[in-house]
């Protein structure tokens, strides 16, 4: 198995003097909570990609920024790798620890420092939960737009690391579109302030560079997010279809008509049945696919858009179009979608959640091709995705206790991502690369592009201590994968090859 984990990452790292590291941390930071016993380390062995696990060398749980700074300075001095972790809800192995590294858990830095209704922003620490920001802003009629399905648990620091999205990202954007400023610590413990309280800042856009960098360039210690006014009216249409292809085509028709919904989500029959059994959202369980379309704004515009979208759904072959009759039904419709992942977990002992993005026009073809590939691999796939922006989340069902099924799930997942690239899309939309998609990075990016990625990494982290082995593949790994064929001497930063 080589798709999700490269054993050379830990094997090639220098040996760490664990006793010296523990003593150094205790001497410099006597009030820092430090976990080192096996039974205490075990709960941190993976993130949401639970099929692959590594027990960390050490776990530290800082409660203040100066403690984070101290940990980084000591690890840099002793050449110890550091992996940052928030709530551990990521699905790409981005927060998977190293057996020879420190796991820096940021969850206790969880204070909302300021909510400004006049400036429409909030300053928060990285351990603040996504949903907690909107809850704190609600008394002012404001909210934070990006809403991952895990928003009840995931942290804003993790959202920044992965550039998380959510069901409303079609209209309101991903994390990168909704933050103004980051406070960051470099690997040496130096403080940086990226972005500004204004809508723009001079110089290179390092704010965007750090958003989605997966903890490889620095550690985020504070985030200033944009807050938006709650729309006066929000209504949800549920359209059911007898053919998945008809539902997929109607997505392109809506966008082509100049309508930008607040959310436009699609689920196939397997996902519909699982969500309905779990949530009782009122979904039509006989439908091959459903689309949830939320339209928000002022009353007159929303009413007109609902009529136009209903007509477009009908023209595309919808068997039924329902308008949520009240706020309670609207919430139930969305609850089914947001709980689709745990609901599908009731259908199979294990599932592998993919994350790829394709042009909307390719939705019908890609969905048919995924179904064909699933049959070829002897596995079931439930499709749940942000249809409006082409961000797909095929859920591959398997049983890890059956010999060969995990490997088949890996193989199918890789082929789905390569299909996304082949039709002009991307291997990720919001889950990041982590360790999961290292091979497919080689399929998407060229030799020269990967050299630039390594150069950026080396500019911020010359020794490669921050989250090594994630996100950016070595050129040798790509050569082994078959996408690139290079010689070791061509590497711009040979020291990085050890990862």
C-alpha cells in the first residue's frame, strides 16, 4: 500500500533524543501540558482519515501563544519535526503525526477575542470551532459564511490550513475569501502578521499563500474573519430526479441562467437512503438523485429565483420540486445533507471519503464513469457533493477486515482523482492534500511546478521540519508513481528528498 502513506517519511527522519526533548520543554515551559505515555498518545494517532495511524513521539497542548512559540523554538533548535493539529476532523491525513515528531495540538487556544458588528469582523484563536463564530455573531445579525459539514467540531485554524469550504461556498466562497488577517509563527518562532484589517493589503498575497498550506509554512495563532449580514430571506428547493445525469445537467442550466444559489448540493440514491434513515429529513427515497438549492436575498428576488429554478428543474426532467414550507423544514433538508457522511457510515463498516473538483459541464460524464469504475472494483460508491462548484465527495464503501478491500478502495479513490484531472479539474476542493493525495499531485502538476512548490516550502522552512511528508511530493516519488521521470541531481533542494 503506497497511496496514502510513505513509510520513508518517518524512517528517513533523524533520530530524536526523546528524553532531552522532554526535559528541554519542561525546563523552558514548566506549565505546558505534555503527553508522553503510550496510553496518552494513542488517541492522537490519526485525523479523520482513520485507516492510517502513527503514534506521535510526543503531544503538547499549549494554552497560550508564548507556549506555542517556545515549543517551535526548542524543536527548531533540536531539529525535531512538528505537526500541527486542531480538532482532528480533517480527511486527508494532513494532521497525521510522525513517530519521530511532536504533535502540536492547538485546540486549547479557543478564545473569541473580539466581535466587531461595526467592522463586520471577528478576531479568534485557531482552536475556536467554526460554528461558534456564527453563534457569537448571531446577536448582531451577522454570521461566518464557510460552513463545512463538520462545523460543529472543526476549528478555524484547521479550516485555514485546508482552505475549507462548505455547502454555501458557491455564493460566499471558501475560507480564503472570508478571512482578512492571520497572525502566524514561523518554524523559528518568529511572529508574522499577514493581511490587514482592511479589505486589501500591499505586497505579495501571503495571506492566500498560507491559507491551504496545511501547516507546512507556519503555525496560525490568530485569525480575523469577515462576518456577513444574515440574508433577510432564505428558501430551499428540493428537486428529485429519476436519472443522475438529468440532475447533473440541471446544475449547469441554473448557473448558465445567471442564478447563483446560496447552496446547490446533490446526493445520489445510496446517499439519499442513508441520510433519510438517519435524519428523517423528508427525502424521496425512490429518487435516483436529489438537488438541494438554497436561494437567499430580499423577498422579491428570492421569489423570482425560486420560480425560475423550479422551471429549470422541470425542464431538466425533475419528477418533483418541493419548496421548504417553513424554517423547520428548511433546516431538516440541510440536516440530511450535512449528516450524509455519518449516515453513510451506517451502511458499511468503513468508507473512504474522496474530494475532487471538476468543471460543472463534466458532472454527467464523471458520475457515470465513477459508477463504472466502482463496478470494476467491486465496491459501492455514494455520491454527495457541492454540485454548484463541482466539488465532489464520492464515498467509497468497504470493509477493512476483508482482505484486499482497503487496497481496492485506495485504487478506486486514486482513479477518481485522476479522472477529475483528466476532465480539467483538481484533485482537491476543500479537504487538502495531506498524505492521501501525494501520488495524485504528481498527476496534476508538472516537474517545474513541483520545483516551485519545493522552493516556497524551503523559503519558510529550510530544514523541512513543519509537517514533513505532506502536500508536496518529492520528485523521486513522482517518478516512482509514473507521472515524472527525473534524476536525483535535478532536485532544487536535495535536503527535502529525505521526506
